C-alpha cells in the first residue's frame, strides 16, 4: 500500500525543508507540498524530523571473539538497530588464515539470512595475502559486492596481520576498487605491555587502558596512512579514540592521502575513569582502543565538526557482564573487548552533538548515514531522502527526553554502557524499504526480511534499480 508521510521536516546532509513524502513499492516516488493522500496510508510526522535511515558501518553480530561469541545476532542486533533509527548495518565477516574467503562469507550469510529485520552488507577481514587470497578477491568484489576489506593491526595471535599484509591489501584494494579499513593499534607493543602488567600482578580492568596508550594508536594510524600514500590507495580508520590518531588522519588528508576516519559514541561521551569502577564494573567499559582521558572528547567532536573525521560507527560487539565479561575477572587481558551500542548510536549523536551545538543537523545526517553510504558503495540507494531511493526513513521526535537503560533497551545483553544517561530526541517510527519496522516506538517488523546488499566499488556510485534517471 502507498504511504504518505505528512507534516514533517525533511533533513538530508545538505537540506532542511518541510514537505510530504510519497512511498510506493518500497521507494520514495514523490516529494512535495500537499501531496494527495488518495489510496494511501497517511503517516503523521508532525513536529518530527524525517531523516534517511541510519547506516551503521561497524558491527560485530554473532562474532566469535575473546573466547566467546557476541551476544547480539542478526535478529536481536538489527531489531535494536531499528529501534535506534538504523536501517542498514555493515558487519565484519571474520576469516581464518588458510581457509578460503568464500567459506567465511558463506558462514556470514548463514548467520544473517532469514534473521535480519533491516538491510545489511559485509566487510571482509583480510588476515593474510597470498596467491589464493589474491585469486579470490575479484570474485569477492564482483559477485558478493563486498567492497571493503578490514585489516587488524592489533590482537596479536588472534586477528593481527603484519605490515606486509596491510601493504599488499592496500595495493590490491587500489587495483580492484575496494576501501581498506584498519583497526589501528600497534599490537606488538600492546602485547609486550600486557605481559609486563600481568607479571607485575596488575590484573584489574584499568590496566586494559594503561597497556594500550594513545601513542600506539597514533603510531599505527600514521603507519597505515603512510602505506596508503605509498600504495596510492584508500583507507578508512575505524573507531578513532584519541587526539594522537586524529592528528595523523588530519596530517595525511592535508598531504592529499585518501584517508577517512570513524569514531564511536563511547569515545565521545565516556572516559578512562570508567575502567576504574569498583566490583569489576570497569569491565563493562573495555574496548580496544580503550576509553581515553576526557579531554580527547573535545578533539573528537571538533574533528567531526571540521570534517577530519567523517562517520560514526557503533562498533556493536556485545557481551553480557555476567558470564562473558567476567571471563577476565582475574586477568584484564581475558575480558572480551567491546560493548552494546547499536541502539543508542544515533540518539547520543543527536543529543550530545546537535542539541549541544557541537554539530549541525545536516552534519548529523551526513555522519550517521550519508557519508557511510557514499564511502561503502550504497549511495544514493541508501543514505538520503530523494525521489527514486529506498524508502529507509526515520521519523524522529527531537523534543522527547529519555534515559538510556538496560531495562528498556532491546539489545540482548544484561547491561548498557550508557546506563542513566539522559538524551533528548528519539526515533518514533522507522521504515525499511517502505515497510514499518518500528511504529510508534513498537517493533512491528518481520524477522528475516532484511536484504543482503551488494555494494558498489569504492568511488563508484550505485544507481537505484527503480529510477535510472537519478544521476547524483
Ligand atoms: O573492543 C572492540 N572494539 N571490540 C570489537 C572488535 C574491534 O576491535 O573492533
Ligand atoms: Zn577494532
Ligand atoms: Zn569493531
């Protein structure tokens, strides 16, 4: 059935205007004033913004990690994402050295198929580069539409790749049209500092932060950027946490190197002192890179405002406090790294960013949706409000106040890292390809209707199938 959204204010990365939106066959078919409602269901957006659905470029759903598996899978994770105003996630497909890439991709299809309630794509981890891997990459890009590769510079003896692997991945990506993503921390130095701390009997969560100082994130970021310049390739640095890394990204961009940076809500609003919380509570705040000294938050906000950083990912990687985080009760290095954020990513950015005057409304849309669509080959099908694009739409009430809590969230874990935080602004209704997923703050979607997204190559834009006239 046709739908017309009435009385709302449309916000894109560039415009803000009042208009009605007509939705037919899953796409936006018309935008204008006083659109006819004949034969259409009317959706009232009075007092609300109409945003393009959020794109979360960084999730780990049902991922084996740290001796356990992340708690939210493609069902609970995408439901929670939708409650938070996200209509597309791009998840990291983890590979095993010596195993064909296609096996890992099949595994990720099996995890996600018939489970996701919103659309999704995959990034592919590259842990080694050899003839077999190089032979598979063209198929990964052309057939699977996976056009971003992830290289971990940390997690020694688990995911960490060496410099040659990173450099060769950058060269291959340049040739094939993919974007290389890095987890930028010097894993060898972390490994040394971790062993030293444990030898000295320092086992508490705070030592997770103290053994991963900002300098080693800055060093790895700079190294990856240098390799990118040498390879004349393209790089996206995930979960930037500190000034040291921002500086390296800004410097590389000033030198004309094609480097992009993502930060995450936790680095914008939480700080290192959270890891000192008593009764092992600090484990709830163990991320890699770790939370930093508070002053770094201003640097990150400023970098989003000035465009030195361009996106926000949730780095959704959820573990229960009881039964998962406590694997590291006597040894901080055994605490599974990561947290549940997929649901609150957009609210936090709106409340702390737009409401507090740190970023504009247009920047908010760019950072939470449009820029990721462009970087990851989904634009304009996803990431904007325009005629011919997917009707992935968030009707957002900018006035409502709410307190974040595990008691009300929809993620499958037993705590919320932002427990008690007051935010202003909340998604009320969320549509994916024109169908309600969230309606008046209730889940009304269908399990398994989320579609796998084959993405365009880096720098190329995806035309909508429905409207070939849209040449953005
Ligand atoms: O602590 C984190 N960030 N966990 C998720 C895995 C990763 O490094 O992105
Ligand atoms: Zn990472
Ligand atoms: Zn991550």
